[in-house]
C-alpha cells in the first residue's frame, strides 16, 4: 500500500513526527520533494532529532529511505546530517539511497538565491539555501542530476568551486544512487510511505504564488517526485495544526495582529508554547487563527482521504478558541480561497468561537476520551472541510498520538 503524507498548511505542521509515527508500519519511506530548507523535528524517548533532507523513517533501524527525483540535494548538508545521525547511534549506511534523477544544489546557488531575493521589489523571504535556483536551473535544463555525475561531457561544463564541490562528494553520491522507478516497481507489494516537504499552500502551482516554494509540495508531487503513477496512490493524508503558522513573506489572512494587545499576547503564547521557531533557520514563525477556508481548499486540490491534527494540546489552558470560517474582502464575505494575492492581503478573518476544554490532553490515548469541547472543535473542522480527522497528536512524543482510522488498512 502507498500512503502519501503532505503538509496541509504553509509548512511546519508536524509532518516529521507523523511520518515517523506511521513509518512503523511501512517498509520504505520516500521523500519526494524539497531540499535542505525543510526541517522535520522528531522526538523519540525525549531525544530530539532535526532532519532536513533525510526522510523521517530513518530512525527505525529496519527501514530503508529514499531521497526522491523531485528533491534538490545539498550534498554537504546531507552528509553532515548523516554524520549527526551516526553520532547519535543511528546506523544509516545501506539504508539511505538517492534517486538518480534528483538534482544537486551547487555552492553558487546559495549566493544567487540570496542576491535574487534581495533584488526583488517584493522579497519572498527565502531561506537562502539555493533551492529556488536549483529548481530554476532544472526548469532551464541547465541543472545537474546524480545521473549526470559520470557523464563526462556534462561534467566538462563545470569548473572552479562547483567542480571541486561535485568531485568532493561524487563517490559518496554514486554509492547511494538508485533507479527509483525500478525500485518502486520492485517494492510495489510492500507498504511505502511518501513524505512531502513544506506545505500544500506553498505549492508552486496551487499555493499563494509568488510567495511559495519552488518545488511541488502538493500530493501530486508524490508521483512526479517518486517514480510512481497516480493509480499507485492508495491514501493521502494532510497534516495541519490546530492554529496557523507561516514562515517568510506572503499573505496570511488569519495572522494575529500584534498591534492588538490581546492578539499580541495570544501570539506570544502560541509561538512559545508551540515552539514555533524554524528548525532550519531558528527564525520565529508568524502565527494566527486556524484558517479553515485555506484548509478546505488544500483538502480539495489534494483529494485528501483524511486529516492529521497536531498541536491540539497548545489550547489546553485557553477559555476560548477561534477559527476562521470566511474572509471579509472589501466589504464582501468570501468563502472560497482566492488566487489573487491582493485580495488575500486585504482579507479580514471571519471568526467562529469555540469553548475551551481547560484540561491537559497529554495522557489521552483515545478519541472518545477527549473532552467534549475538544471533540466539538474537531468535528466542526471535519464538517467544514468535508474531510475526516483520522489522526490526532497531543504532544511531541510518538506515544502522544492516537489513530481514529488507520491509513494502512
């Protein structure tokens, strides 16, 4: 069975933990998009692992993981990450492979990435890791793939720092290179978990363009980035937080207004309690009310079979919770997510209020044991998005998760 996990918001939804949790029942895990700017935080037995390019399933000693064709690979960062895993007792050798069609990020791309964003009239807020340049070079047909590393004519195009960089990591990369299409066909009878990067609202085609990632972060990317066809996908799950966050620039209609004293206090509480700081950059994330208009849109264009709700426990102490059910734009109520950035920048959230539950959810292991008001909040989300909440997370540890509907069955 093939199960796809994507972020259903603007990234940082807790995908890493959910992939790690579901990987227990998978044999293989494939990361199909993104690059070194995608940080996944996983906590196992109180120990925290920050992963950026290596699929989350690597923490299980019996799993094999693949970096997919849709990824852009920073070799230096990758091998530093693998060394970190080794230093922490994770034996990864023989369990990490890279698609021969994956692209490489060259050193000059990082500088180009920062310079290009600085020159924009409306900066995107890129992490400066060179991903956008790598994807642009790929589209220009000037990029370099793992498949090209032993193609003499292609290698003759590079010199200086770039050639030195390629040669430094060439042998290691070649030792991990595989034909991912062939592997996916070989393993078609096994459970395979496909892991997206960033979030659906950062998808290059369906997200808040131009304030998006350069890769394909929607569910369809699992096909283009992993060497499988659409008929091979059995389940699609979208991970979302009980509130909203975003990193970098771009519209976010439900963002807390920090000029408003009550919303500023709420922002600090959510940011600090939810640890809303970037795994890769350390920068504070923008925070806001759960945007159900955007979430429903993400459910629709990704054909989601189920949702995974994380960070529900952040609301444990609150008397009241609010979520956005529509936008007010130029005096009109809008219930579908606009493609126009100017409209989104003008949008004011129309909020629905919910009573809090005023109790800790940490020890709860079954949906039926959740407080009544927590269940009401979840059931409202399900009705609004027309998508069931299949899994609920109430903490950072693996065991602080419970399944309502197992995606592997």
